[in-house]
C-alpha cells in the first residue's frame, strides 16, 4: 500500500514549524519528534509502513524542530537551549488545542518529549521513546566549566557565521559526510540529507542552523533528571536497537525504575532503528496503543 505523505506547516509567533503528515487529518494526532540534526524525514519509513487501520484512526505528524529541516531558525539573539524545545512543543499543542496525544520520539526528541510529559501530563496520553531513555546529565560541580565551554562555543560559532559565507557542495558529498558520522544506511541518509539541504541550482548547502552544534552552557543534574522521569505518569514504551547508543543502556540502569508504567522492547538495529525496522515498530505501536 502506498501511503500519501504531505507537507504541513504551522505559523507560531512569526516562525514556521514545518513537517510531514499522513493519515486521517480529522483524527487525533500522533506527534513524531526527531533527534538532533535529523528532521521529519526520519519518520518517512515508519509512515510508509503504517497499516490502513492506523492511517484511518490517526493523523501522524512529524515536525522539523526549529533550526532543522524546513522549519525556521531561531532569531539571531536566541539559541537552542534544551528546555526551549519543550516550550516549542507546548506552543504547538496550545496552537492546535491538542490534549492527551500519543507521541513517538527519537533521541533528542525523546528527551524533550519526556520533559514535556512530566511537566504537562494532561497533554500526553502515551510516549514511545526510540533509542533514548532519560537525559544527558552532568554533576553539579561541573556547572562552571560547562558554562564557560558553552559560552565560548557560542561566541566562536557566532563569529564564524558573521565572517564566512556558507560553503556549497554536491549532494553526494553531503550524504557521504552524514554516513561518516552515523550508522545510517545510504537510503536513509539520503532521506535525511535531502530535507536538510538548500538547492543552489548546481550545488547545495546545509539548511540547518550552525548554532545547533554549539555546546550547551548547562546540563541538568542526575537528581533533576530522576525527578522528571518519576513525574511521567503516562504509559511509556522504549524501543531500542541492539546496536544503538551505549547511553541507552545507561539510561535503562539509571532511570527505568523511576518510570511508573514502562515497557521495553529491544530490536535488531542501530540508533536509527525506527528507520531500519519500521514494520517491526508499527507492530509494537499497535500492541502498545491497544492496551493504553
């Protein structure tokens, strides 16, 4: 079955949140949240594997986070703090009057969704976390050094942006660059890269905001992370790859006992297991939603 996937966008306070959507636009939304430096195309394989019943009963919406994919960059005086993404999610839900929705989230998107579910439980019916559980943490005594590194990184990036014209390259070069730093297959790398490029006629440049790569000036502590995870009251499904990120097992060890209603499924694959094993994920989702 061929699934029709459409472009979608929302105007939030002068900024565009773009994305991809499929299914029944009159049905309840299923919000799909991608990881750092990915984009909505991360969920194209999953959307393409959906059954007719799931498409009839749900409206699947995969957004591009600000600074990613086709969405607007943040303003020049803003940056990409972790909790700002949580606010982006709140704005999006308020704009659409979404309540008690199902969320599927990968990597950084899973961390954002977890914090959102803890702070706004009325807006989240269930969480499906892909190859991510918990948060990136740092000890409190690292706060000063983290602040220094983060602000130095911000300053350097701002200066580079001001002085240099973004370089251009071929699409093949961009795909090779992405393959070199990930476990993606060439086809999946092509999906993500194609949505992350600006076409300059005979060459391309990256569309994503260079400021996404700056070091965060702060990290939450483990105790703060534990509280957030303990405050998630909805049903949570963790799907992770047997060759995924090492920090997932660390997250399981540190946070799984804090989550009240957690089930876990390990499948064959790497960090982008939702792209590699889309059919398997659809089956897991169907079973998970049936009882939640």
